C-alpha cells in the first residue's frame, strides 16, 4: 500500500474544521479521519492559559499523545481503534486531520503533508462558537443554567480566549500551505481543498 497523504484542517474554534473534515470524508474516498476534539482531556491544554500566553504560547504545551500515536500508525498502514467510539479506523491513501494548530507542534510536523487554514474573522468565529454552544445544551437545563454557562464562556473569552485565538490564528496561518476564506460555503471550501490537495499529490507522484 502506498504511503498515506496527510492533510490537516486547521483554524480557530468556530472556523468549521470538523464540518469541513466530515464533508471531505463524504467526497474523498477511501480516506480516514482523526479529530483533535475526540482526544481532548484535562491535560490537553496548559492549566494556566494566561501564563502560557504571557510566555509566548509554546504550541508544544498542547498535548494529544494518543492522537499522535494513532496518526503514526495510520501512516504505517496500521489500523487503529477510534478513541471514543471504539470502531476500527482502517488505513487509507488519504488521512484527514482536524488539527487546530496545523503543523506547529513538533510531534506533528513530520507527520503532516499539507496544512489548510480556514481563515475566519475572530468575531465571526466567536458568534459561531456561541451558536454551537447554545445548540449543545441538554434540554433539561434551565434558562438560568444556560445563561450562567454563556456568561462564563463570554467572561473567559474576554479575559483569555480572544488572546488565545488571536495568537494561534496568527501563528498557524503563517505556516499553512493553503488559506481558504471561512466565509465561503462549506462546499466552496471543500472544492478548493480537494483541488489544492490533488495538485500537491500529483506534483510529488
């Protein structure tokens, strides 16, 4: 089997990374996909984000070791077990990766062949994140609970979150192979990615 080609979809929270990967999966086959959010634990992000940002926000402080291991195995054409569903993920010529930081983390740099950055104004990303959060509240939660949760998120965003998104946006975007306008439709974004990835694969074939 040929060596898989790994495409990372990066961007801030709310940029549409997961949606883009899922749509790509429906249009590019055979392919496998790994999602950063599936690997999040209490140890994924630095405990003190404000201190981390003040100390130049080293991307290597964000850790998802199981995701790295799974990607390494898929690149070796070895099947892996999905970390949340327990389903088997088979090796495939195309591996799609939802990875917010692209190839900024040292452990990922040699594992990713092509980085796409979904470029979206931070205020739009924030609005989308609020909308997504509203849609995820369990039905049994009271209005007061919902308001409290939203207030906590908005407070976090004002205090730390916007600075976090801003620096990751700047650094990840600078290292991407392809920038796509996140204000386009999902189909338009996917079309651009498929065209660029196909051209890249053909250039190295």
